[in-house]
């Protein structure tokens, strides 16, 4: 069963820690041993797993991505003005997969799951399947 | 069961929309609820999910990748001359996973699956498993 | 069942070919048809699939990553001094998935699986599940 989670982003580029929401879906699924798959059904957002303790870690990721993939570039051909967001989405990827053991997400000590908004702020959807 | 799909690329760097081919494998599998895994068994090609409506989206992704990872660089040590293709393959990744619901790929409205050729043109293989 | 594999890295940035270790887990699992999922439970390391024959391929990947994501940057806000490692970890990703057929990993001819250390040298863990 695919469960849908709503994510609200408040900045143009915004990594939202969705670990608690994903943990809740795992718990409700009743699955004890398996996989949790997280999927972003958007083309200007992605998902990544990284440190959740210090918020500067994701702000540093965003800083380097913004520098490597400029928001404005005379060579962009896509007319909607959000080419940077599409490029960053492909660099982060649209899905993440974490093991489930004893009914819990098997994340490393410092790991958190982040919804990566690259063209916000917006209301977004996240799909989660535990199997 | 792993199904093999042939992909023909016609440029050195070429993102080929393979959504229809993957949908066909899902339909033939008979699986109603589950996952569709797409795997690229090459080291100079990858796979990504992004917008399929405007072809300029993928050409902008390619433009920024070509700028960040130059085709020719005096510091490359790999002698075959295709280091850029290997680097880009790792940045995009070798697999993608999409949920299957009601026998259909659960892609977002604007999402399409792209085979990412970085060292073409060539005849390539794509592996797809629905479970 | 999730199997843990130890990985020892000997350089600050070090791609360790872990294909043989993963193959061993696949063999011991007894699974004949399915998937092998590899997961890195760290936030300054990742995993990628690329060419294993010529070690210059991964050294070229590392060279371009080091250039794009500098080790030292006045704009980094994370105080531990390893922002570059976190950024590279997200670019490579924390998991990889390969099909299993006839009890064997279905890797392409030139493909190998690499543990990507970005903040070493260290003792690391790798989680592998075959299903």
C-alpha cells in the first residue's frame, strides 16, 4: 500500500526533515522486517539522506548546489525559469530506500531523511511504501 | 523476472525517454501492487526521472553537467578518454525505482524516466524488474 | 535479514571496491531471484556503481568531486570542518540496488560496487539485504 504524506515548504530551496513522518508510516504499516521506500512525484524536488543534528549541514549542501547550478543562466532553454530546480532534482534523486528492522527504520546514528525542495515555497506530496 | 530492454542512443550525451518501454514491462508483468526497478548495467550511462513534457529540461540538465564535468581535462588519468562519462554516470546513478499501483507506474504528472547516455552514440541495455 | 559488513578506509577520500563482500552476502543468503540492497548508514560516506577495472576511473570521479565541492570554503557554516564530505555523500547517495538472478549479482561487465569514503580514514559499516 502506498501512503501519501503532505510536505509544506517555506523557501525557494528548502530541505525539510521528514524522518518523523516516514517513521510514522513505518509504524502504521505493521511491517517488522523489510524496506521503506520514499518517492517524490515531482520534477523540481528530490530526496536525500544526510545529517539531521546540525541544520548547517543541509544549508551547506544547498549553498554548494546553488553555486554549481545557478538560478539564472543565459544558456538555459527551458522557458519556465526553473531549470536549476530540475537539475538539482536529478542530482539528489527522486527516491530513497531504508531497511526496516524490528518494526523500525534502520537509519544510522546521524541520518535523517530530507525532502529537497528546489522550486518552492509550495505544497508537495511524498509517497511512502513499506514492504 | 528481469526483463531486458534495448535502448539506442544517437548522440554523445543523450537522455532517451524510456517511460513507454518501462510501462510496457509493467503491464506484461501482471503485477498490480509493488515496485518497478530500472537498472542500467553500464558504467558510462545512468538513469534519472525528470520532466518529459519540455525537451529543454533535459537539455538544460545536460548543459550544466557538461560544464561541471568537462569532456577534456588534463587531470584525467583514465586513458580511454571517457572519464567525463563515468563521472556523470555516478552523479545520475545506475538505478531508479517507481511504485506500481493498480497495475500502473505511479509517476508524478510531469515525470518521465530517462536513460542517460554519456558516451554515445551506442546500443545499450536496460534491465527492468517488477515485483 | 540485514547483514553488516565492515569497511576500512585508508584515505580522506577513498572509493573501496566492495563487490566481493556484497557477492558473498548474496551467496550466503541463498536467494536465487530478487534484489540486493546496499545501504550506507553514515552521513559522510556513500555508495556508487562504476568501473572497477581501471582504478583511474574512480580517481577521476574523486578529482572532479573535490574540485566542485572544495574541502575548505569560507561560506561553510557547519563547524566540524567536513561539510564537503556531507555534500559529496548526498551527491553519490546512500544506497544502491542490484538485481539477483540465478543466485548471482546481475552487474554489467565493467560494473563494480564502491563504498565512497569522504571523511576518512575510518572504520565504517555497510548494510546489505538480499530479498
